C-alpha cells in the first residue's frame, strides 16, 4: 500500500499530522461511528422491507376490494334494473366499469 513512500523517513509529528488530517477529512473513522452507521443502515433496510411488505398487502387488498365492488355492482344492477326497467347504456354512470 505504501510502496515507494518513505514512511520511515518522516518524523513522528509529521505522521501524527497526516493521521489527524486523514481523520478530519473522513478517510479514517472511529469504530463507534462505523458501528452507528451500520446500525442505522440496518434500521433503514428493515423499515424499507416492512414498508414494501405493507404495499404488497395493500395492493392485494385493493384487488380484492375491486373484485368485491364489481360483484356488488352486478348484484345491485340486476336487482334494480330488472327486465322491465330502463337500463343505463354502456359507458353510462356506472360505479365500476365493466370488463370488455
């Protein structure tokens, strides 16, 4: 890593100065900071996975509710638009659009 750099020729204060500069610039981080960032990363990942699972569940519920609404619409349409009654034209004011 330090090939070609005469590290042993530098004095102790120079090496300490280089270390402090690297620490201040963020190239060297304390272990506590690294562990805190790893913990924060894990918390965000868990939150993302939980939210993703919630969205999948919500999408499944929405599909199920739409199917229930279509069924209810068909029942109400059949009950209130008996053969002798006026039926709304296709594309008219329907609650749920009919599949084509």
